[in-house]
C-alpha cells in the first residue's frame, strides 16, 4: 500500500533514505497521533508507530538512525507524557513515560545529549491555568537514556520547535514535492467523520477540516465538494442531515470563538453541491432526525470555558428548514447525552429529568414524553433493529424493547464503539480496536469479527452506515478513506 491519502500530515523529518511523517490522528479515539515512516524514492510505507497520546515533537539524532518523539495526553489539571526512541531500520521503539507532566518538545544538543521540555499543569490554579515548563537533559549511552534532574524554565526560554506561519504546513508541502519527484501526485485527506449512502449509489462524506461535504460516485470518483467558509472555527462542524427525498442536505458550520461558538446551517443541493439556503443559530449544535424528515438542532454546549448561562432550546425544523417548535431539553454533555438513532421514526434524546437521573425521551407534537431511564455512564449511537432499539454506551451495546426500554441483551465489545447499524437480523459495530463486529440482533451473540482493513493495512473507523440495495458496510476512517466491506 502506498502512502498517498494516508491521513493528514502536519510535520515531516528526513534522514537518509527514510522520511518520518507526523499525522495528527483520530480526534475522538486513540491513536491520537501516528508516526509514519516512508521511503522517499516511491513513498512506500515502511512502518507505522501508533500512539495513545498526542504527538508534540520529532527530532532525528544528528548521526545515528534514531528518532526521538515526544507526546502528551490530559487536560488542564491532569497530564501524562511519553518520550519514545525509535529505530527505523529495526522498526523498534522504546518508551519512557512521565506522570503529571506532558512531554512537549525535544532537541539533540549533540550526539549524546537530548534536551526534553516538559509542560507542568497548573493544578492549584496559581498561574491562571497556564502551564509552567521544566527541562532536563538525558544522556544516550549504549542505546539507553539516563535522565538528569528537571529544572524550571522561564516561558521565554522554552523551545517548542521552529515557528511556522499560520496556514503553512511544511510537512505536507515537502511530501507533495517528494511525490512529484517520484512521478506521483499527493494531496492530504483528513478524517471522514460521517458517511451517508444515497439510494442512487452515491456517497456523501463529512470531513473534519478540509470540506463541509463531499459527494462520490459508486465507482469512487469525486462529483463535487462544498468548501468551508472563511470564518469557520477550528472544525467545520461535522453534523449532517439528509432530507428523505435525498435532494438536499443540511450541514453545520461552527463560527465564532471557543467560548462563544455559533452555528451556520447550510442547505446543500445534492445534485451539484450548491448552497441554496442558510440559517443561523446562536449556539453550537448537535443534530437529530426522524425518518419522516423532521429534524432538530440541540445546543451541544461545546464551549470552553464552559458556558455559565442556561442552554438554548432545541429547535425543530421541517426538511426545508422551516421552524416548527422550540423544545427545552436542558443541559447536554456529549460524553453522556449523545444519542443518535438515524433510522428512527421518532425524535429521541437523552434528558436529565431529575438531578442525576437521565431518561431517553421522545419529542412530538404534544411535547416531551419520557420513555425509559437511561442509566448508562456514557451516550453514543443507536439503531432501530426490528421492533427494538440497539444503542451503545462506551464499550457496551444493549438491545431494549421499544418504547418500554426493557433490556433484552447486553454485549461487551472490549473497546469503545464508534458506529452501529443493523440490517437483515444482524447488528454491525465498528470499534476503537479497529474491528468490525457482527452480532445477531435477536440475542446479541457474536457472529463475526474482522479488522477494518483494506489489504494488509488496518484503518481506524469513525463512522458506519449500511448502503441501500447491496448492503455494503461503508466505514469512514481517521485516515481519510472510506472502506466498503461485506458483512463477515
């Protein structure tokens, strides 16, 4: 498999006949970043190092075929870091982990000394939430590192890598140049966060950054794409609703700042990708829909710092965007309250009815109807399967009677479930372990488990839908590809 279209590179380092490419990976699940090693002569993929933390820095040894990689994971008060030494020729790496700090940057001072910079979170909020920095020098002897003491560093003396102008991605530009010199073409492709197959065989794709919406032929040719407006926030929005007649779709655009995001809704003509209408909402949204075409935009509360004001009412629309009603659903937390059931004849949500008590509710002409106590630690995706409802919660799936909510069976997937769909008496799920799992809808028994792979390469799934007609399983991936798989 060639490297072309393999993720979204942001940084690139070269040494001899190897090129190390940093790919900012899955933003929802590990791996947070992948290091890919390719050969400049033909862009053949030499190796992939998958990590469960966000990659911060790369630095080749000045003489040896040895690469240092710093990573970190956590939030404002909790941090973990890792320094890896990677040997490309042997496809081998050694990890050094650090609790309480992130490993932010590194540089070789000479052939034996490696300088590492650590980010120390403001646990007691003594610096207005800003990180402090510490530095140590590790000595390389006989292939092993010995770390010296960590000492504080003034912010102005912190080296976090060479500055890069906004919108400039040297790694991508260099990789495109390498491809050109090898007689190939290359362009970056970012994650496919949602897929929606149409009845005529076309496929709609939502991407994380580069475009709002793409339309592909059954043969894999790009028909059109909708560009991201200039005033977009750091992500395009990632929400998609397709009208039942499949003539138009609504996509979301996040605008504003991190503490004051708003939503631009654009209605797209699916014949040619033209934008035919717009609506604006004063809050970031998550979309839900029912099979007759009624859809709703709920306040996602996706703000930082968190909002100190009450959530906005969810707005219910017709397929053309005419407002039908406003519904007070209360607070929303994507980690616990996400509940998407795309093939449902009902508008279903998770709502906190009492403190600490969350219910699945149905929104209809008569208002909000509580159906059953949710009782799960995390929300997720759902699908109507026969006369029942199958939904996810973290690493588990549950089938319930509907609308009573009685549990019929539960299944432990062993890894976070990222997508679910059902057809013909089977339930299909994709997981963060990069697997496609098939369950019998009747009793939840596992009927098959295969990697989400094309050839010898295994991809990271982010979304799953079953195509009308032939029933292909269409899987959007963090690497920018859509896999078309047959049920195992």
